[in-house]
């Protein structure tokens, strides 16, 4: 958010669309990075759920989440409410700066 804020601040003072367009790169990068860690958390929760159920045999001290990869798809995590509400809002603000920069350039 700090990196996006820097790009937003520069875009607000300098009306060029190129700087605002560069701001979308860290937003998307951190969106994917946060989605990766959220997916890992969900995978370990699935493993924990199977460990605590006595009917499902799980190897002792296993941290293998490979069997759960199909149950937690990337697309579902990237489009989760948590990710879309936070990073989608930042992306929309950045797109607004891009559009306003393009409008300012075409007027001059």
C-alpha cells in the first residue's frame, strides 16, 4: 500500500499517465504475492482439518499440502473478497489516475 501511495502521490502532483500506469505493477505484484500466502494458509487449514479427523489417515508430522492443491484453486483465492476489496480498490484508484492523466494530456 505504501508503494501504491507513492505512485498515487506522484501522479497527483505530476499529471502524466505514465507514472500512474507504472503504479499498477506493484499493485498486481503484491496482489499475487498476498494471494500466494492466503492460498498456502488455506492449504494448511485443509491439512489440519484432515489431521484432526480420526477417520482420515494422515502421516504423522506431515506438512505435505500437495493433495489439497486441487481443492484450493488460484483463481478462487485471487478473486476472494479479501483480495478484491483491498487490491481491487487500489487498482481502481490507479486506473482513475491513468484516465485523468490521459485526459489532461489530450487537452493540452
